[in-house]
C-alpha cells in the first residue's frame, strides 16, 4: 500500500513536470510570435509614414531668397558639420532647418550651441526622420 502511494505520487510529479515543460514551450512560442508581430507592425508603420514622426527641428533661417538660404546652409555646415540640415520651401519663404530631435529638451541643448553663431535660431515642431 505504501509503495503504491509513493508510486502514485511519482507518476503525478512526472505528469506535472511534463505539463510544465509543454506550457513553457507554448509560452515561449507565443512570446516569439508576439515579437514578430510587433516587428512587422513597426515596419508597416515606418513604411506608411515614410520613416517620419513628430518631433522638433531648429530653424536658423527663413527668407524669400533661395541663394541666401543656400549660403546660410553652407555657412552652418562649415561651423557645425555633425548636424543634419534641411532646406525647404514654405511659401513664400525658403527655410533652413537643422537636426532631428524627438524631444524639445534635446532640441534646446543643440539650440544653445547653435545660437553662438546663429542668434536668431529657434525651435519649431515638425516631422523628423526616424533613425
């Protein structure tokens, strides 16, 4: 009787261990599936938005003269070669923007550096390139 009880307990323990292994494998498979779905959703979002999201840039120049805007952009690149620059036409002005900042605080840190040579620079909200 005692041996039968011990044998029954051992069988129950083996069944529990086996079920736990199967459940762990199922959880791992579900986790991998969720990760793959998240990656696919992010790729689809980037494709739909052309790799852009809301953020901040620094406007260092705006005016109606295209050549002047290009001259300001070239001058800026000589002084700050590490910054990304963008020249856009926002009717009726040609605008020179710099940087891609997710937060206003990041933009503000760069603004302080840039204002040494471009004192009229200021932060604007817009679409930025996702890196």
